C-alpha cells in the first residue's frame, strides 16, 4: 500500500530585508504545526542563507531548501515569477505560498493585463499574503492601478490564485464579485513575545534616563518612515527638557538624519541603536518607551510596529493617513497628525508628554485590547483557516 504523504507546500521568499525573515519564520512554524511538508524557495547565497538559518534555527531539519538564484547570482529564469515556476516544478510541491505577493504582483499583473500569463504549472496553485494591493482601493487611478486591476481580474478569471491574505480589514468592501475562484482572508499583522518588563528595568538595561518622556522610533530609519520629521521636531523642541528619543534599527545613509541624530546624542537627548535589533532588545525598547512614533509618509498599508506598541501598552503618535490612521482613530490607540507636518507632530509629542496617568492608562487599555486581535496565536489561526486543518496547540518548533 502506498504510504500517505501530507500535503506539500512550496514557500517562496526571495528577500531577507525588513519584516521578510520574521514572517518567513511565522509562516514556516505555522504550516509545519499543521502537518504540511515544506520546501522553502529562498536566497541560498552564503550571506542571505546564513541570516535565514539564524532566523529559522530549530526549524531547519524539518524543511527542504531550493535556491531562487543561480550559482552566478542571477534570478532563475531571469525574473521572480519565472524563478517561482522553476522552483515549484523542481520541488514537486502541490501548491505555493508566497510570503509577500507584492514581490511578483506588479510585474505579473501588468503582463496579464496585456495577455501574458505566468507558467501554466502555477494555475490554481498560488496563495499568499498581499501587503499593498492599492488597486483594490482605487481600481481606475492612477493609470498603473487600472492596468493592475485588469491584470488581477484576468488572473482570477483564469484561476491562478487560490487564497489571498490581506492585512487591511477595510479592503474587503472593495473586493468585487468579479474576482472568480479566489478566496480572500484577513490576516492580522502580528507581534510575539513578552512585553511585560517594567519600564524602570528596561531603561536601566538600555542605560537611558529614568526621568525623561521617551519617544521610540523603531525599525528602518529613513525618510519614508519619517525619521527626518522626528529629528526636526526634536531639534525644534530643545526647550522641552523631558523629551528623549530612543531610535532602534538600521539608519539610512542620509546626511540630515545622521547629523541630526549626532546633534541630539551630543545634547544627551537621544540613544541610537543603528543596527539589527535582537528580539530581546526589541522588547526592551518598547517596554522602556512612553510613546511610539509612526510618522510614516505616504504609507498605504499595515505596520508591525503598531502591533508591538499596543502589545506593550504604549500609545502611538502616527500620521493620519491610510490604514494606519484609520486603525489609530477607530481603536483609540494614540494621537494623529497630518502626514509630513513637523509643527503638528511636535504639538502631538508635547501633548503626549503632558498627559495624566489616567489618560495614558486609557491608551494602554485600548492598546492591549487591540493587541489581542493581532497576537501570534491570532495570526496562526487566520493563516491556517483557508487550509481547513484541525487546530492543534501552538507550535513548539
């Protein structure tokens, strides 16, 4: 008798930047916990592969790997979608899960709009997480959205997609009946770990002042994330002696940002951790802070920093635009300011520093309530729901 083998899924993840590695770990952990066989199509070149091994750690013996790149360092087939088709064929998997559909979507949707489709072996086999499907919000403008919308509809009609996970709960109203044979699911932007460390202890470990109002800027520090606005606001608020900036994450090579941070450090108003921050250090940063800054510019999608801030019970100060603004307003998670407006950002920072304990407690209570909806366990349940598998206890991988 032929031995029954569990369903075999190829996970496709060509990048290791930003959230990519941690989400690769989440998806791998959860699909393994459901009993699937997994092959990971990733960047197996020495540098990136070492980072992947470090992140996946104990999961390594339970999965197989296929390289997306050739020995010459080129994408297999010359593009990500062709590399995906080749890896899928080589893996003998039954379906694909793409950690970030945005990686292949723009090119694939534009091609489909003009009648050029992915390899037939992917038809009906594609599932994944779509972070920024802006054309669902406005399918006709700008022109690029119209082209993507046409291409997406055509791929759905030809049954290329199986399950698509969206991180934006407000997008479901924009999904039309014309997206045949494709199922859409809501996936929370998750946090994990213990954020219960006392603020005084976290500050002691990080060696930051105990008598300051600490603003945390977490993640990649660049203009898109609005770090230059934070620096301008801090430099314009030197009379506010209680302000202190904790900046954690790799900083972009930007003269204004670099010079501004150096200025703040010389004045004893900032601590900068310009590097990869470990899970443990991440917890320390959030626990040590009083408020978390999210001054993103032209940010359409979700934010894992918001999830972490709420898990730590910290209020946020965020740009009033896109999904981020909607969530902060609807769930009462903090203060909002017009995107890009340094003066209004500074006013919000001052207002936050003057809040009473009761007012801060209200933000904390609201944040913890929101955090339950995007916990690691909530992510796992949502991810596995389309696969119709029986939920077991959380993975011990």
